[in-house]
C-alpha cells in the first residue's frame, strides 16, 4: 500500500516515512480495525490517515470523522497536531472539539452545522446522541476513531461509549470503526469489546531502558511516599532534559512535590499535576510543559495517557507501580518516538516494594502484561442509555434491543435483562412505581417515549458514568480563582487555623462559605495532609503472583539487593516464606497481644475486607480482636487471645456466609447504591441552578436504599449494587480466588514477631475493632485501678505473662 500523492509529498516534506502499521491501517480503511501499537508509535496519525486520504480526494458535506478520547486535554492536543497537515494539504475543512470546555455558542452551532472532523469524549458523544437532531448530525458519518480504547475498556465509560457507537451505526450504516490501543495482554478480547474488529499489530519498537534508581539511602521499612529519595530524584531531574515523576496517589504527589522543592538547590522549574487541582491550574501546568518552561512535572495518572510531549527523556515512577500495564504506559511517556528506547527509573517507597519493583521490572523485560477479565455489562449504564435515547425521540424496544446487542459489552445481553431496564426507566420498579418522579417513560403505539419532554433537561444534566466524589472547591480568601478540591469528609475534619497541602502549597483553612472552602497561604506552617480520592490502588493479581513466586524461590533472589536477600533469609530461618498454592498464616505474641498475619497477595481492598470478616468471626469466637492493618501482600490482625487454627477461620464457605450478612448491613452497599442510582438516573446530583452536596445526595440515596432493601430487595438496582459492591472497594472475588488458588493453609507458629510481619506494625492506616476485646481492656484496666487503690483483689487480674497493657 502506498500513500496518495498529496499525502506522500507531505510526508516527504516533513522528512518522514510512514510506518508499516500506518500503511496497513490505510489499506484496511474499509474494515473495522483495532491497531495495537506501543506508546509513541504514531497510532493517532495512523487512525487519521484514511480520513485524510478520503478528504484529499474531494470535499465531504457534513461530518466525516468522529474522534473519541478519554481525555479532554487529548482532544485539544489532537486538534492542534491535526491542523498542521490539514493546512499544508490545503484542505478546506473544519476541525473542532466538543467537550465540557467548549463554548455554548460553538456547541449550539455544531448541532446545526457539524464540522468535518469532530473531536470529543464519551460523555459529550452521549449528549449529542440525545438530541432530536442526532440523525441529521451523524447521517453522513464515515469513520469513528476511538483513541486509548484500552483505557476506556476498563471502566463504565467504555460501556457507555460502545452503546453510543452502536447507535451511530444505526444512524450511519456503513460506518467504519477504528480502535487505537497501547500494547495489551489479550487483543482479541478488546476487539470483541469493539463489537468485532480485525487486529493489526505494530512492531513493538526497541526495548525500554528501565531500572531501579540508585539511591544514597536504603528505603524505609514502611510507608509509601518515597521522600527518602528526593535528593536522588532531584539529581536525575538535573541530568535530564525533561522528566515526568509519577506517583500513585494525589496526596503522595503533593508530599513528594514539597520534598523535591526542599532539595531543589538550583531552583529548577518543577510543576505539579493531578486530578484534584483546579482545571485552570492543570491547564497552566500543561501549557508550561508544552512550551518547554519546565524541567520536571510531578504527576499522577492524570498524565498517563496520550498527550505528546516529545521533549520528555526520563520517567521516574516513585512507589511500586501496582500494575504492569500502567508501568509500561508511563515508561512510554519518555522519548515519545517510535524508534527511540524509553528511559525510566523506579523508586521503591519501602523495603517490600523493592521486591514488588523487581518483579514488575522482570515482567516488563519479559513482555508480560496484566489484566482482569471484563465484568458483565453494567445495567445501570444501559438504563442511562435508554433514557438518553428517549430524549432524542420515541423508540421501538425491539429495534433498540437489536442495536444494543451490537455493542460488544452487551452482545450476550438477555432480552429479559433489557426489558427489566426499560421497565425501571418507565416506572422506577415495583417499590417506586407509585411515585410520579420516577414515572419517566410511557408507551404509545408500541414505542416508548418520555412521559414529560421537560424531563430531558434533567436527564442530560446528569449524563455520564463518572460519579463525582463528594468534594468541595477550595479558593484563596478574597479571590474567586479555585485552587482545587478536597473531599467533604476531610473538610468536615478541619477547624479554622488548621493547615493542609493543595496545589503544592501549604494553606490555612479559614472558613466554609457557600460550599467553598476559603484558605490563606501559610508557607511556614507544617501542613495537615489533605485526603484525596483514589488513595487505594491495589496490585494486579498477575503482579502479586510474580512477587509471591520471587519470594518462594531463593534461586531468584540474585536479582535483589543484598540487604533484601538477608531479610528474606532471616524470615525463612524464623518462620517460613510464602509459597504459591498455599496460604501462609503466621501467629506470634508480642507485648501482651496475639497476632495473626495472613499472606494472601490479594490486594489492598480484598485484604481490608478479609480483615473485617476475620475480626467479626474472631469476635464471635470470643478471641477479642482489637484491630488490623493491611497491604497488597498481607493482612495483620491483633487480638487478646490467639487464633489456634487459622484454617478454620479461613474456611471459604463460612467466609462467604459471613460476607453476605456483613455486606447487607455495611455502608459499602449504600455507597455502591448511590453510585449505581446516579448512573442509572434514579437520583440526580445536578439540578437546574443548583447542585446537591454530598451529604444531601447521601441522605436521599440512603432513604431509597433502605426502602428498596425492605420492600423490593430484588429491585434491578439492588441486584446491580450487590454485583458492584463485590468488586472495587470490597473485592470479595479476589478473596474467593485467593482461597481457591491456595487450598492449603500453612500455619507457622513463630516465637516472636517475624521479619516480614514487623514492617506491617509500622504501617499507617490501622483499623480498630470496637468489640469484646476493647470491653475486656476497659474491664481489666478498671480492675487494675481498683486493685491499686486496695478496692479489689489482685487475683482478678490476668497473669503477668499474659497481662494486657492499656495500648489497644
């Protein structure tokens, strides 16, 4: 395949030659295709080559190509990059974006006179499809390009997008779909997600130069900030042209940004970028980066995708990456060119993360990627899609069902499940059908339509599958410009005069005014750390399996530093090492407490759920559990009495029974229900002229949840909520997989705290258990007090060797 002459001349004028996969995609221009190419492989240009080839052959009336990206910033970047070849080729066409940032006047004009190339996001596409003009807007559409489709496929945004693409295929028969993806573990599954497509692989390019960063000091035993290495990271930044420094959470990014500035002796320009900063602050950071005004950017997953900063020549990952694919994606940000190896360095935040980082580096070198099988297609997203379809006009349920099942995620959707969703949209379900506010659809002549056309405005205002966290905007007192956002729960814990970090600066909290936190800069004060969203990032099972295999194989320890090898050797001598196929449970006594340490390698969220379930069972057995702490690899529980048989405590059937009972009455269910109800359109956060606070939304959803739990427990949204609650924050599926894959429980009775368990005692995030154990502590302290005063016999106290101290 060769380029059309105008395109060939344009490539030659740039001094470029098209990559083989770009030509292959051009040759497949009439077929649905999924292109798998490494970061920096020219995927986006490959996706647009068929469009440019069509348009140089002649003008096209109306919209020709729709480009969908997960990031608004990426649409702006693509518009800027695409404008150059369009201008050089002398093409008379419009390239416009349509996102939440687009001016209202331009959005209104696009509905009447759409551009030839429109760049948008899944949410903005869903909004466009909800208008009566949608059939006319998309009638001439020839191509849809879905960029970073691998990222979209991991969330409900991807399900929403695929429903929208199926709708586009109805409005524009013959539409050609192109998916652009970074390297993934199983491309055929992503092709099925697209609704069927040919998979085209690009050459992977040169292997990356990736290693652990040499640091002056060893990492600490516990903690997750990596600040011990700030001076070493600063030296690496100084030696590079432009560096991206990735951290796993927003709070860690704020802290590390401060640590870097504390050792930035040369006052190099360093920026900060994460999702809790204001849009204006992020835009300023991106503009400075693009203009070459920065030497480094401290960031989170907000910069994982897409935007091409060709001058970046080094990526530093601070903290274990938790996810191999994410690490590969971040590595690809450096030397964002197809024929140049990316250069990256990893900084483990603590001693155990040295092992995790070693396993991740081995996976990258082996080309092994991780991933999880997709969950069943979410019905709350389908409910929203049905309501939006009704906003555009009446629909025939048979035709809509056929259309929905053309979307990859919903290809196997039973008709009964579809009908349940339509019934919910029409009546709210059995327990809610008496309320007019949830009677939203009616059937006329076999077609469903909105009962009240005025409801369309409210439905559109609450579009999307990203359920906004309960946050408050923060701004300087006397200044309307926002600094960013903090969680409502964190804001409620602040009193005037307290300080916290936001936007890389320490501010003093002054007051809450009209749901906005007003602050004053206070650079000299030690800050209280803001609690941002997304703090819990669990390791993938594939990476955890590699960590466990590395621990169990002393022959592979040569890849580890000498101090880590000595640490593991001491563990083997005192207790034993975790091993694949078995669940290691250690018990030991320390300072009047009994400890149980379970090495499950199931991830942080699953271990937290396991801790809640085990302490509940220990409470029933009278063992006096006092609390627990967990990491991605292990769970540590402490109690007044020992666990004699961990295998009985960890029996899968009793854990499942306990889980179902615990989940029904736990706040996690209500939190999950609130998110599901917002996506499905049962509850609205956004109202004309106002927005509910998090407390108001929680109060409303809790009332509805309690009503459904009592009167309609099999309600559609209750079923969806139970499914959702078992993933994500709860992750009980990982607990079941852990027990299934590790049928043997190895009980190691240690004489004292073990080397692997000791760092867990230093971890933050301990969860107390307020039960019989706490009551016993109070009673024993009361008896000790009375004995000291001569008011109670000393024999009521426990023996010295088992005596419990006041420390819980």
